[in-house]
C-alpha cells in the first residue's frame, strides 16, 4: 500500500501557520519590557529633565546670572536727581517744584551748551536765586529789570526781542550768546573761577554787575554753595 503524500496546497498552509506562530513569538518578546529596564528608563528621563532645567537658556554655564549681576554693579550709573531742595535763605522751607525744575534746566543748558563747570553753574544758580528767586518771569518793583538774571536797559530790550523770552530755555540761550559776544570779558572771568565761591563772586561782579558789599558777597556765596551741595553737583557723572 503506497503512503499518500501531502498535497502542495496543504504543505503551503502548514508553512504559513508555522510562520505566523513564529512571528507572534518574536513580536511578543519584543513588546514585553522587563521591570528593571522600565525603572532605569524612568530614572534616566528624570535625570535628563533635571539636567536641562539646571542649564541656562544660552548654554554658557550656570554662572551667567551672577556675571550679569556683577556687570550691573560695575556700570557707572549716575545717582537720581534730588527733587527736594531747601531754600538757601530759609533752611526750613522747601523750594517749589517750579524752582527746582528751573534750577535743573539752568544746569542742563549751561553744562551741555555752555560747557561750564558744575562750580560755575552753581554760581549762576545762586545768583539767579538772589536776583529773581529762580522765576524767569520776575519783574522788579520799578519794572526796569526782568527775568532770572534781572536783565535791565539795553540788555532787557535785547532779550525781549527773542521769541518766548519768558522761558528759562530762551533766557539761558540769551545768556550764552552774551558770554560769547557782548559779555566776553565777563565770560573770561567766570571761566577762570575754579571754586563755587569764586564763581559766585565773578558772576555777581562781572555779569550781574550788582553792588557787592561784604554782606552781599556772603549771601551770594551761601546761595551758590547751597545749590551746589543740595543738587549734588560735586558728584561725578551727575545726570
């Protein structure tokens, strides 16, 4: 009796089933993750997250914040401007906001446009306080002198020809034009002054040309020194 051989069709099906079973075993073994491997992976992820969080955004090292703070500390930042100034003739009385604003305007213009020293500018501010109480629209009782410096006569007429002559900015530009022109002799004397005291007297004597008995000299020096000290004009890099 002859043994019956399996048909090719059946052999093909058997091979297919075998391959399916084999493939299933392989896939199952790949998917199953050992607990110890899972734990290690979790720890690794946490470690990476912590490391990333500790690194600065620019990737230059963890000392960047400290370096920035050190750089800020080294910057030459000017101190804030005083907004409260006591009246030099009444230490218990504060100057008005308008007076303080005028004092700083005088400083800015004479410093930037006039290239005058802080001591010389304090001399001008002290004299202006004595002449007009830092009021650019001040007029004397006889109505013959006007403005911060109480210009009179031909000088007052010259100032009045300027547009907006009632403003501090205009009056300081007028002053600088005088110093470079008709008041050039006064300019030489004022620029030669190195101290607040010398500047205050040079301005009173050669620019204001007021009577200067000893008592008046002391007053003008006192006022100039008061503004110099209170405005911090002796501080380097005053803004």
